[in-house]
C-alpha cells in the first residue's frame, strides 16, 4: 500500500484537475482555448496571433494570453508583426513558459497551445511532487500531499500561467544540485535552474541562499553549477531591458507602479467595504483568508530566528526565501490585494519551503500554515465548480 500511496495520490490530483478543468470549459463549448483567457482588446491588437475557433472574452482576460502571444512571437518565421501586450519589457524577461510550451506548439500547431500548456504544467507539477516525495523521510512523506494538492498550483494550471512551472523547476533543480554529485546531475540541475530563472526572476529568492551556502562551504563545483545559469540569465535580463522595440505595450509597467507603503495596498483594497453588510464580507473573504496566511507566514519567521540562534544553517538557508517573498506581499499595491488570482500567485513558493523546513527540523511549528492551505484548496475547488460564472465570449472565425 505504501508503494501505491504516491501513485493513488497523483491519480486523485489528476481527477480533481480534470473535474475543475471540465467545470470551466463546459461554459465555453468545451473549448480548451478558454483557459488562455484572451481579451478581445488584445485579440484586436494582435489579429495574426489568434487562430480560428479560439475563445475570446469580452469582459476581460488574464496573463495567460501574454504567455501565448509571446510564445508565438518567439517561434514565428518573421511573418508576424511585433506583438502588443500590456507591458513588453515586463513580460519579455519571463519567457520560460513561452519557450517550453512554444517549442512543441510550433511543431504540433498553435491551435493546440492550450492542451500542450496544460499537459506540460501538470506533468512537471507531478514530476516535482514525486521528487519531493523521494526526498522526504518516511515519517514526513505525507507532507508532499500539501504540495501536490496546492491551491496555488491548481490555480496556476487553470490560468495557464507560469507560477506552478516555476516551483516545479526549482524543486527539481534543487534536488539535483544539493543531493546529487555526478556531472550529469550538475548539468541537469543547472539547466532546470536556468529554466526557472527564465520562467520568473523571483526564483533568485530560492537560489541566492544556495549560492551563499556553496560559497561558504567552498563547494566550488556546485558553486559553478549555480553561477553559470545565473550569469546567463543576468546577461539576458539586462539585454532584454535595453533592446529597442516598436511597441512597449498598452500599459508599460515600472517597479514603482506595482508597490506601495507596507500593507497600504491591503488597506486601500477595502475602499467601499461595508462592515455591516454580509455581501461585503463574502466578497472579501478570500482576500481576508490570504491575509491570514500572510500573517501565519510572518509568525513562521520566529522559526527562522530560532534557527539562527541554534546555528541550524540548513534550516536557515531553506527559510531565507520567505523574507523576500513576504517583503513582496507587504509592499504589493492595491491592485494585487483586490485580485485574488494575483495575490494567491505570490504564495506559490511558500508551501514547499515550509514542507522542507518541517523535514529539516522535527519540532518545526508552521502554526497551521499547511492545514490552512488545504482549506484554501477546498475553496478553490468550490469556487471553480460552483461559484465562477460564465463570462461573455465569442469564438473567432
């Protein structure tokens, strides 16, 4: 039965994913392109990028459309005009998902982009879940369920955005770089690290402590295995920010546009909140729950302080990424706190960090963080299957 445990768990995850995916696409003639979330405004701005029989929303879209458009832009033969997205520079240095999925979609056909993207995100999530399962000690193997059924990964998969892929690549890369010693493992770990960086630069939060760990321990082979992909990405990042482009986007973003004073964004997001109306509490319940998770993670930092005192450096390096992640949440502007999907994606890396912390320290207290994320998974399921309403849409001709 123990051998079947991970297999049955993965089967259950895939069944839940299938049910929730069906619950969404059934509102759009079972058309998987509805998962890309293309807004008609960007469809009009990029007509050559949208194939026939694609779902286009009239009420608004989401970030999946930008990954799709940039994937086509990367692999086009020069026949497509320069794409118009919301902020080209902001999107262009996050090419990982577009590179990986586009490599297959360019061969098989762009009309299959949604199914390819869905399959690849789910595949790497399962692979990273099995990787985590293999790393955990026998008594902690059940903890991999919190990651496998992560609400944040399910949400990312449904939106066809890169966050789940980011975490998958980080876990696989870390397992190869930390636990293996062969040259092939170093190469594979470096490749996965480079992919994680290309998926999203916030993966630096995960690899920076590892960089310091190998440096302090004078493990030069593994230090070089990290330095190479980091150097490659940094060169690309600064290059991507400097290249001249014909269209910066409909809303070019700067860092200052996305931040506010600590927790001002959270407070401002309650403008118009009627404290004595049940409807206001229901509408803001998901945001309030995420804020509770944020507060629980802040309390988890007490474990980081204890680890410093006890000189438990392994635990310190595992928990360090929580500092910048919580920092980003703290200064997030109002728009992030008003949008559940945007805010939830910020928590993507937190579950594996807490799981690995519990693996390293037997008496580690997460103050209910992991059980709380399980409750959120239940909410996500109910939201997708029973609450989310059909949006106004059209099928491209």
